[in-house]
C-alpha cells in the first residue's frame, strides 16, 4: 500500500488544508490518523484544519472564483476533461486506496473511481448545455429570457462510504457551472480526499490556474460547522446521516443559505408472485451485503408476497451460506469489513433490538474472529424475519442486516414500503406491467428512486440522485441537477424608444 500512496502523492503526514499553500499563522499540531478496517493497520496521518487555516482556504477560494467564474463554461469543461483523463491514469491506485481505507471490495473501489470518470464525462458535455429559457413579453418590442450564473463557493461534506465518488458528483458539476469548491471529506477516509486533491491540483497547475478552485479542509464535525455557518459559502452540499443533515440544514437556513442534502435510506424490494427469482436473488443479496451494507441505497427490507414467501426465504438462506467474508482486496470475497468498531457495536445492538422486538433470526449475525479478521471489523451478514415493522426495522442501521416480511396485496406492500421515515431508493420485482406501473405511479413508491426488476443499490450518474422525507430532498449528479449549483436570473430587454409598463399601468410625467 505504501507504493500506492507514493504514486498518489501522499506522504506519511500531509498538510491538512491541502490547498498547496504554505500555512501561515496558527497551524494545527493535532493529527488525524487513518486506520484500515481491512487489517487494523495505520495507513497514514494528516493534520486537522485550524480555524486560521480554514480562513486561508476560504480566502484562496474567493480569489480563485474571480478567475474561474469568467472563464467560458466549455473551457471549464476542458479542465474537468483533463481531470477525468488523470483519473483514468490513476484508477488502479486510487481504487485500491478506496478499498483499503474504506473497506469495500476492490471491484467496488475501482467502480467508485469509474463513477468519478463518468461524471467528468457528463460534466464536460454539460459545460456546453447550461441552457436558459426565452419568454414572450406582454410589452411590445421587449425580449425576456433567463440565464444561470455560478453561485461562488460550494461547500461539500462527504461521507466515508463513498469517499471519492460523491464528492465528484458535486464538484465536477459545480466546477463547470463556474463555482469553486471547499471539500470536507470524511475523517474516516481522509487519505482518499488527499489523493483526489493531489491529482486535481496537478491538472490546475499544468493549466496555470489558481489552486483555490478546489480546496479541502480536514477534521471532525466542527470543521463542517464552520462551513455551514459561513455566509461566504452560499451552498452547502452534505451527504451523511439524517441527524447530521438536520444540523447542517438548520445552520445554513439560519443565514438564508442554500443546502443540498443526501441523507439516510431504508430501502425495500417488493417481490411479487410473478417475479423472476434468478434476478431477484442477485439484486436482493448484493443490495443487502454490498459495501457490507454501508450504502445509503443498501437493501434493508424484503417485502415478499405470501405465495412466494417460503420459496424466497429458502433461496435467500441458501445464498447467504455461499457468501465469503474477508479481505476486500481479494476478489474472491464478497463482503469486506465495517468501517470501524463503533459500527460493529451498532450492528450488534441492532440485532439485539430486533430480537427483543419479536424478530426471528434466519441467518445468524456476529463478529468474525481469527487472524484473518484481526481488525475486529468483520461481521456476518444477517437475515431477520419480522411480522411487523417495529422501531428497529424503521431505523437505518448502516450494516448488513436484512429484514424480511410478508404481504397479501400490492397496496399493502406499497404501504409497508412507504411506512418508514426515509425515502431514498425502492424496487419492485415483477413481470406484471400493471404492478410495475402502479408502483411507479403517484400512488406508488414515495422514494426519489423507484426501480423495476433491478435492486435498490447504486445508481447511474445520468439520472438525478436523491430522495424524499428524511433523505433530505436533494438531487445531485445527472439530469438537471446542475441547477442546484447555480443562481437563476431573469432578464428583460427593451429595444423600443418608449417605456411601456407591465399590465398596462400608466405613469405619465
């Protein structure tokens, strides 16, 4: 791994601001240590950002914005294109770092970097498509139109489970829109953020552009609070828990700023009598155990028709017996570790709560022990049968715990699916067109993502990503999500020699 770190420009200890500027004034001596959940070893350290260093980062970003915002959007897109090419060259090393620092499988680590490359490609095309509208004026010899302008500094707070991709979803779109970024990466995966910044700064330097176009700050929740309370940051995009999102929303709203939230999920798959069980089992199992259940789109619940229940339950138990848990860099393994021991404790407490609330354990959970699992972060994927959605079922546990339950009618299944506080992703497995259309209708899923015959986990960058209710209501990545990173301006041009007023008002002098 030391060779990987060296290739990505990461030393043993890095400047926590990572703007490339020499820190001045107060400088942090507090170190943030990154331990791998794969083997428990210390990967590296970085200094945390002090308030003085944060001020320097904001000043650098403000100065860079003056240059960046007036560059034509296609030229900004060219810089993003070059970053995408640099990511292609570094895909193997960056994917390995993601896997080792976060604990997801190597295939998922590479896949996360591929998402970054894909969003760069999307953003390059978008840089020539930041369209406004034209409207007919009610006044003669007038023209009306609207256009979109950059906002300024975009603050990005990302979570450990996707330590690089989610930042890029925001940053690449924000950059082609003319904004500059300040990124607070997860304190549980700080080296991934440093690696991304090192690659991007090489691109900026090669083009003689100010490094303040993209900066990072490092530390715990207090650094995020500085950003959320800062009037110089007009938009804060935050990914994480619902609890964190509520705090960010309150802080940003109190200064009338804008926020974009991507928070928790409690995602269900409805399995109907006509479901193709071959694809159903693949979607359900990967959705439940991929990234060790630490995706906001992870499958938490299976809502199974009573006529299929015993058959699906039997196949599910058989499938779980085939899962291999171990080192995620070994591609023979299906499931890696949880991020840390605190997550392990939460996992164990959730299983105990499910038992106390009447759950029947179908596939036993527990912590794996032995030399292969010496980090203490490896757990068994668990399946729990429930008769009703109790408090723990409605709570999002970021771990490989899957709840299964019966339903009789499709209306009942949809009501069960929607009867949780979160509203991110959902799916139905059916070959019945009426059932699929009912699920996708206004009377169906209340989630931001609703799929037919694919699982809940993951999403393509071309579509807007996000959810409703306690998921926060934000949208990022594809479609017209770019509008969240810009301010709208309506323009009226009078090319006559008179000044007629709207609605026929007369005002003669």
